[in-house]
C-alpha cells in the first residue's frame, strides 16, 4: 500500500472523525529525519505515529479474531489491558513499545488510528458515545 496515496499529504490530508463521530481531525504522511511518519492534526495539536502501526494493528486484530475495546488514553494515563490503546504502548507489541513518536503526545492510539484503519478498509468500528470497539476486516 502506498501510504501517501491512501492517506494523503500535508496539502491534501485525509479527513476523519473520532470513533464517537464527535470531532474531526486529519491524517497525512510526512517525513521526519528521513523517516516516514503519520501526522495526526487535531485542532492545533499535532501527533506523530509510526506508520507500521497500520499493518501491526491489523495483524493483531486478525489474530484476536473478535471485537476489541479502543480504550483511548493520554500518554500519562494508565491503560486497561486488552484494549487497542494498551497494545499500542505495550512492551509485547511488535516494536516493543510506543507507536506514538512525539514525547508527551504518544497516547491516543485508540482514538485516532482506528478511524484511519476503517477508512483504509482494514477494520470496522463502533460509533457509540463511549466504549467503542473495533475488529479487523
């Protein structure tokens, strides 16, 4: 998958909504220090994620085989085991830690990556006010 074509660039980012459909944000592909990254812009807040999360999360969800709670939390907040957010920072995931790249803003994997996965046709999401789940397609 060509990420820039699928997700967009700074000039033409992918427009998405959070799982409860309450807020909009954009996602695009950029480079930092010669390495491709995902850039998530929420208002004036900018988060960076390792693009490998797309493939790794999809594989984990396929192996999980059922719905998984998103469990979105800020970086400094404890996560609940068995959630997408917990997996996104776990020492047991394929990269051995955080997929979020920007210190202080490494959390919220469970808020911003699932809508991207849904837009790419890799997962299905619930869109309730809270306690949303996802599963692989």
